[in-house]
C-alpha cells in the first residue's frame, strides 16, 4: 500500500511541477494560473475519490492529490499580492480559487457517486 501511495505522490508532484514549468508567471503581476489549475484539478479528483473504495481513496486522495495540490502555494500567492499592496488581485485570486475549487469538488463528488 505504501508503495502505491508513494507512486501516486510522485505522479502528483510531477504533474504539479510540469504545470508550473509549462505555465510560468509572466511579469511581476502575473496571475498564478498554474497554482490555480493544479488546485482545481486536485479538488475535482479528490471529489471523485471520496466515493471510491478505501484503498483507492487512500492512494489517490493522499498520494496523488496531496502532492498535486498546495495550500502553501495559495498562501504564498495571496501573500505576494497583499505585500505588493494589490488587494484587488489578492481578492480575485482567492475568489477564483474558492469558487472553482468548490465547484470542481462538487462535480467530482457527483461523478464519484455515479462511478462508485
């Protein structure tokens, strides 16, 4: 079981790194789209696996989603925007993160009930 969790975490980390690499921020006021994308995708997958059997839920929820998503990344992005005095950008980013993350999780939960 531990080996599967480690492999899933490696995959989640690789996806996160690849997304950050392919979608780097451009400019000092760039929207942190890569962080938003991985967190929304992780919310969707975690929503799906909430209905999965225990072992699969543990492997994908803890391993894949744990490595893919990042609360610290969201906090850092918000802190950077607040530190620069750009409260509007911070609120926009927070709003997008919460709205899209919750929406993705809801869709994932619905799909998970259908699949499992």
